[in-house]
């Protein structure tokens, strides 16, 4: 008779297999490039299966709390983060973006560019998360896997200052 811990480990591995097949079927393998990262399973519910849920990436950014809020009154303007959002999801996306700094070439460049501008670590990672959501949204909406080489090529074709900075260094 199997022990309780062995039984629970077997159930856990079975659930992981189901999760990975769910990723491939419903999310279109958009995160295949980052499957080994810890927070990928938590990101899946943010996107879900209903592609009509978000009309554009900005809606997902606002829902997740990644998009900042700008308030104006008279001559005063201040920017703060969203308070009415699932904070666990926001934190998960920010942590996931931080993990991509060493796994994605452009992501690392963008992070260090933000740091060179004087942003704190957290501000740079939040800015990176803001960019990542736009990219992942597009992959999710078109059911296209993320392709780092394709994205770098697009940055090069657009004459991105990010890549120009890397060439200068």
C-alpha cells in the first residue's frame, strides 16, 4: 500500500501533466519559451480561454494592476499604482517579469536601460512587466507562441533604441 506522501506526490505530478496539456490546448503555447519558470501556471488564469474578454492589451494591463493611474486636479498631477486590482496577480506578473531578465535578451536590455535612467529595481521590473503583458496579449489573442528571435527582428526593423543601445555598448 502506497504511503500518504507518495500518493500525494503522484496526484501532484498528475495535476502538473493536466496543467501542461491545458497550457498547450487552451492558451496556444504562448508561454512555451518560459515553461521552466515557476510563475507560468499562475499566469494562465489571468489570460483564460475567452479571447473576447479583453479587447486590447491595455485592458489586461489595467485589470492586472500593472498599468499606472494618472490623476489630475487643477495644476497638480500624480501617478500611482492601481489599488482596485487582484494584487496577487499583479505581484505574480511582476515576479515573472523579473525572472525573464536573465532568460530573454531584450528583457535584460530593457531592464538595464530603465536602471540607467535612474529607476529603482522595482520600478524597472514593473515597467518590464507592462511591456511583457502587451507582448503576451498579442501572442494569446493570435494563438501564436512567443518567439524571441521574431521579436528581436521586429525591434531591429523598427529601429528600436533598445537595440541601438546594445550595439553601442
